[in-house]
């Protein structure tokens, strides 16, 4: 359940542990000091896909664990692979392609904290491709 590598385990809690080896005194006086660097509880969210994004993923929706929208998009790229990345992500920025829309509970991420928008348990995240019409 605990990991030094967050991408290794997909659990609600990821701990990053660093160690410092104290070298004071002789061998028997040396101490191990553990530092808790970061503790993040990941939110369980429902991600909904629409139109071409749904075609690429092959599913209507999926539950995933993430702390922020940026982290969620990274997880989606890992889960759905190159075809998802080529369709949704701009390779020059690593962000959503122009005119793609991402919403948390019906609010555009641009109106929140962008890719740093925090997620909470039971949030609904929607990914839309560009919409045209006339």
C-alpha cells in the first residue's frame, strides 16, 4: 500500500519516504532517520468521455484515482495509451489540445485552478472534444 514510486501502486494513499543515514559516532551510534516527505489521499472520481474521446477509449466512463486534473490526465494517458494521447493531448504543451474541454462537476477547469484543480471523492470529470456546428 505504501510506495516510494507513486506510479508503481495505484492506491488511495501514496507515501514517499526518504531516508537519511546519520554518521555520528561509531557504527552502533548511527541512526536511521525517516522523513515523511508527502502524503496525498487520492480522490476516486468518475471520468466521462464524449464523442471522439469515447471512440478512442472504447468506454463511456471509468473510475480513477487522482489528486488533480493534471495527474488525472497523466493517468488517462497511461491507461489508454498512445491513441488517447495523440487524440487528446497537444505534444508541444502536454496539455489538452486546443478547443478540448474538461469539466469538474459541470465547471470548466479554466474557471477553477486549471490543471492544478483539486479533485474530491465522487467528482464527475467530463472530457469533450471540440464541438462545431452552425
